[in-house]
């Protein structure tokens, strides 16, 4: 929520996570917040610095309107992983791929990738 120390800052992302999380935070009492000391671990986190070392087939699926993990990062990862496959689902945000037609698309992409590579 605006003005809070929440992990999901935008209404879209806050609502998206809330739609997936169990009521009341579930078994682990998750809530949309983080400690200030968590930022010291978050800022240096850069998974793209490791993707070039991946030497196995990789399927990347990006949500075209994702505001948390932007499409450009998925494209960068795909460019660094030899033989990777990237599919962008347009007009869908970070949490939008978990429902309806976008979810069906993602599952088809993943199943086809696994059939070809296992």
C-alpha cells in the first residue's frame, strides 16, 4: 500500500499477490512488508550476472507488462544463454500469467519445451 514499507508497491502488484496468497498470510504468516535491513541484501542481488554460465536448455516466459521483472531483463537473460527460448505474453502483468488464457499459454509453452528437451 502507498506510504508503507511493502514489498509490492503498486496497486496492481499488491492486489496480484493478495489474490495468490492465502487469507491472513497462511501457514507462514506472509504479509506485504519487508525490513529495512532486507534492502542491504536486495540491492546487490543481480541474477543476470550469472545467467551466461547456464549450459542447459532454458525456456523463459515473460509477461509483457510486468512491472516487477521487466521484459528487458528476460530478453537480456535470453541473449546471454545460448540456445534459450524466450516467449513474451503481451498485455499481461507480473501476476496476470497465473489466471485464465495467459496461464494456458504459459503451460502450453512449458509443456512443449519439456517435450522437446527431455
